C-alpha cells in the first residue's frame, strides 16, 4: 500500500474537507492508538460510510439529457453532520403546532467544571439529572404564586460542547413567557415584559436540586464509590452556578428559527472545517470570551477526533425533552386550552401524505428531482446499487454507467 503524501487534500481542489473524509482517513490509526468504546466505534463507522458506496444506494438518470448520478444512502446517525437537515425540518414542522402567540424566553443551565469528568464517566446518569434539575427548577418558580402560579411549557435541548469541542455540558431551555392556571381557567402572563424569573434565585435552586440528585445517585451506587463525594459536595455548594436568562424572543417565528439552529446541531458542522492534512485539522470557532470574535483553532488530528468523541451520547439517550404544557402525555389538550384562552387560531394542518422529494421541496425549496446538469429534465431511478466495500467502489459504479 502506498504511503500517503505529506500534504493531503481529502476534499480535492476548491472544496473543504468534511468530517466523514477525516474519519475515513484517520479512524483506524486513532483506534489503534487510543481506547474507543463500542458506541464510539459505531459512530466512527457510521460517519465513514455515510453517503458512500458502503451503504448502497441507487443510480439516477435524467429523462431529458441522459445525465447519470449515483445517490448513496445516509447513515442516519444523530452524530453525523450530513444527516440532520431533514430530521431538523421535520421536527420543527411538528413543533410549529405547539407555538402560542406569546413571549418565549431562553434559559441556559450549565454543568459546573467540577462535575464534567463525572459526566464523561457516567453520562446517562449525570445528563439525565441535569434535565431533571433544570426542568424542576423552572417549574418550581412557575408554580409559585409569587411568580406565575401555573404550568409553563419547556423545551430543553442538551449540548455537551463548547465552540472548541471541549466538554461543556449545558441545557438550552425555551420557556413560555406565561403559564396556564392550575384549574385551566386563564392564561397568566409574566408580570413584567422581558422578565421571567430572578436569575440568582434560579441558580441557587438549580444547584440544590442537581446536588441532591447526584447525592441520591451516589447512595444508590449509580455513580460508583461515594469516596470523597461529601468533600466535593461541600466545595460545590460554596460557589455560584451559572444560569443565564436571555431577553424574550421576538415572536413565535423567531423561536422556530432559534430552535432550528439548536435542536439537531452536533458538536461540529462540516461548514466549520477549513482544512486537514495528515497531521492536523483546522476549524472555525467563536471566542465568547473575546467579544464573540471568529477565530481558527488547529488541532493534531488525533486530538480533533478525541474531542469529537467526547460528545457521543449514550445509545437511546433523548437529548430534546419537553415538560409542563409540552409534556407528551397531555400536550395537545393543554395547548388547545391555551389557544382558546389566548384567542389564537388553530395551526394549519400538515400535508396528509407526500413522498421524500415533495417533502424536501416544501420544507427547503430544493427540488431533488431536477437534473443538476441540464436544469430541466427529471431524474429517475434506473438501477439499485448494492453495498460495496472499498474506497474505489463509487468511482467504478460511475464509470460503468
């Protein structure tokens, strides 16, 4: 096997590399040199095979000019940057029916630095407790008559990364700016526009609920030996925790745009990757400590892969959760009651049935069936492509057409 050139351009001239190409090039060497869990191995395999001949696909031909293209299947892994677009649009479309003509707030709960290694070792337990503590904190304030005295709606989204791919677990919560009275008789708006709950008080209650949950998990043996937990607990209680409440959104449509940026985002999008060679990967990030200025970070390729794998979530772990008015068991009934109290019209019904091309065209405005060569003909499937192994499979299929 020939050795790779010193300067490697995996994407070809004029195109930036993507995450799948970097993984295909370096995953084997990384796994030989570093411990990798079974789940992380599965993610690396999915990224490497996504939209390649390894997953099979079909051959399309233009009915007008005869242009052919091979279309390969997606891996559909939630950690893959190529597979989130349509899933995100589907999710947002379903959420549109839940939006009310009210103010919405953005609240961020951050896991303290001292607990991040514990989260890395026991992510399912720690991240689950993060969701529970944050949602119960918001609901405690909402149900208190001094604040709202009713039931709010919460959508909570887990992010585990910083802009530089470091481990930085935090929850983005979109919260209704008002509540449904406990007896369902009225809608209770926030008392002051632009103000939800006092931030310092939120942080203290959040700290107490999360530390109580962690203590109980240690007592149940879910987080390993209790060891020095009592000493760590005292230290964690001594300093302030970070909870941030942003100003309310400018209407329901801005909420949707915001959610579109956050719900199906992964640790690193392909757009941020600038270049890669046999040794290093460079990508864009924003430095929030320096006025949100755009910067470039260059990492050794194995350090880049290690940082990306920090954000692989446990299998089946739900990273978008709904509480209160938006809890699945009673969402439709409660949202309908809120709409009636707010004299808000019912949302437009979704299309009864449509194929993939129709859905993509409606959601994104992009017509997948239109020929990319002549721009007039329609692409039709002329052959199925079996799964093939090896990097030359795609070229051979295209040449044989």
